[in-house]
């Protein structure tokens, strides 16, 4: 198991706004002990920035690719960067 702390930016595309997607991400990321935030983008996508153990972020990415029941994720992408220890908890940006 990889116990390396990383930072990831995850973008979800599709029917991901107005369906409880950010609350879904908030709940899952908090359960995994990750820090960061999730927010709606003007183009209709949802951006999630997460920091923590790489394997936990990978678990979150799998959950984001599925999303909550009313969502339809047509595409999800992840980009990795160095852990910055920037956040105290996980939240939603408005």
C-alpha cells in the first residue's frame, strides 16, 4: 500500500451540478480523512482538490467516477501534484 501523501485535482464532467454531487464528495472525502474542497465550475463541471494519502485519494476518485444516484459522470480526470498541507478539513466552496 502506498502511504505517500499527495495532492490531486479531480474534475468530474456530465450531469454533476444540481444533483447533490458536492455534498456526496464532501461526505466521502471526510469519511476518508482527506482535506481540501469541492466546487462547481462555471462550465458545468465539478472540481475537487484533495490532499492526503495517495491510496485514499484514489478511492475518492473511484467514488467520484460513479457519483451520487441522480448524477451522471460522463468523464472524470485526475492530476497529481506535491502535498502542500494547505487545508485543515474538507469543505465546499461556493
